[in-house]
C-alpha cells in the first residue's frame, strides 16, 4: 500500500468522524439554545479558542516539522483526543458544557488540516502528483465520508445523538490506527534559508495567497452566518443540514474537476474565475434572497475554494521551486484557517439578515478581484522572472552537490565555464566532434532559443 493511500484512508476516517459529530449535533442542545446565548458562547470560544492556537501555530509548527514523524504524531494525538471529546459530548448533550467541547473539536479539526497539508508532499512521488494530491484527498474523503455518515444518520433516528457520537468515536479510533501507518519522515529537517524565505515572500505568491485567504474566509463567514440566520427561519435546522450537505457535495465536485481545469487554464485564471463566481453569486443571491439562496451560496463558496486551492498550490510550486513543500503548505494553511476563524467571528458578531451576509461575500470577492486584476500582469512577470532565477540557482546547487568525475548536466566532463570538473581548462571541441554531432546540432555553449512564443 502506497504512502498516499495510507494518508487517504486516514483522512477519510477523520472526515467521517467529523461528519458524524455534525449529524449528532443536529438534534442536540447546541441548536436548541436561544440565539443570544448561542451567539455569546460562539464569540467567546472563537476568541479564546482559535485565536491563541492560530497565533502560536506558526512558532510551534516549524519545531514539529523538524522532528521525524512529528506531524504523524500530531495526527495520532488529535484522533485520540477527538475520541475523548465525542464521549464527553455524549454525556453533556443537553448542557452548556457542550459548547466548549464542540469548539475544542473545531480547533483540533483545523490543527489536523494543517498537519495533513504538511504531510502530503512526503506521500507523493513527483511534482505532478503533488499538485493534484489534495484534490484527490478531498474527492476520496467526500465519497467515503458520504458512505460513513449514513450509519450516523440511522443511529441518530434509533439511539439519538448519543448513538451518532459513539459512531463518530469509532471512526476516530479507526483513524488513529490508520495514522500509525503514516510515513515517519520529518517534514523539514533544517530551518528555512534566505532563498526559501525570499521565494515565499514573492509578490506573485503573496497575491495568490491573498486571494485564497478571501476564498477561505468566505467559507467561514458563510458557515457561521447561515448557522445563526437559518435558525430564525422555519425548519432552520433542516435547512442548515441541507447547506452543510450541499457544501460537502460542492467541495467534492470542485476537487474532481480542478485537476482537469488546471490542464487547460493558467493558475491565475483559476483564481480569478473563483473570485468572479463568488462575487456574482454573492451579489446575485443577495438580490434573490431566501433560504434556497442560502443553500446555493454555501455550495458556491465551497466549490470555488476547492478550485482555488489547486491553483494556489500550483503557484507555490511554480514561484517557490526551492521551498520545502510540507513547510510551505503548513504555513499557508495556518493563515487560511486563521481567516476562516476571523470571518466566522465577524459573521456571528454582525448578526445580519440573510441577504446582507450574502452581499458581504460578494463584495469581499469583488474587492479581491480588483486587487488581483490591478496587480496581475506585473505579478505574473515577476513570477516568471523569479522562476527563471530560482531554476538557475537550484540547477547550480545541484551541480555543486554532485560528486564524481563527470557533471551530468554539463556532459562530456565540462562544466558551464568550459572547465573540467577537476578545475583544469579543457580545449575546445575539434571539428570532427562537431561533424559527429550532426548538422542540426548546437555547438557547445550556445543556447537554443525556444520556438514557443512564451519563455
């Protein structure tokens, strides 16, 4: 069994446990307490739960990355703690103690997402596989998770929330066992050097990260906005369940088509399209209004976030070729999770009518689109220049690290300066060697200009 398959199984089980918890909470005190009390509790735990974690994570994460098997151990610990939390929820299903347990579970869920992102590069065999890995993980988790949530829904009808929570605990137990088989490699044995830091701070990459931050913030804002606003509508719990289900289906669809879309369009185009769809959907559904529009918006923001993630990860590989992938993905994922939590806090504190929340999503996406359009051409040129310089530096680095009598890149015992690997000057190639190379060959040292229109 490949490393990626082991990670995919672990991820599917962890997502199944999350889905079982959501199903169990649908019939619990969490959704029956008064709106004012719920709003206070949610604001409190978003502030004291997520904020410290997300501020501390950038400092703790690099230390974990340097420990062999560090992220693997984090996932195992999370699975075990989630088991305990679900069992405690089963005992507190009708009390206020349920709120801190639920939000601690959300913090652990986000911690798992960061650790999973850091592990993905160590489970694939090539750059091509890496750029599609998270989409495949999302697709597998969606399909398997849909099958695993059906027993939770059945148990909810037969044994109530306690039965669904017990099923979720079993899934997390299976996730812990599966996590024992994850790769033990360290994500990044050495701290980031100046070259890696410069690449990750490039203008093109930071602008792409800004777009992805807005997309992820839209997901968090929409989730909490609908969780509170739909409770004021008839059949609010059922409608919120429909929104969560539509979000999961849209995410799975986005993960399925994102790799094919990337083969046809540029990464910047994928991010721009994601913002355009979000802006149009937010403004259009605000004008339409109603609960059906709420479910539609939940699906849209999760769909475009799945598309945008693959485009962003492609830009990371293109504009930061010398960066450690696991460390880079973990750093950016921490930022995105912070945006999700802050946007959720704003949604709960705002307490706006449904259509106003939809409009906020549309306007935020439109503002990010304007930023991308204004900076786009220059940033793309910057990205191409940086990519070329990074490629030359990484090639030179590979040449310096090789040992042996012949440099494989230079060929025939020559390096780029016309010297042998031992440092002695080499004579120019004779006329016979040019004849043997053929009439269409290029003399040594001369670069061939690509016939393609772009560099």
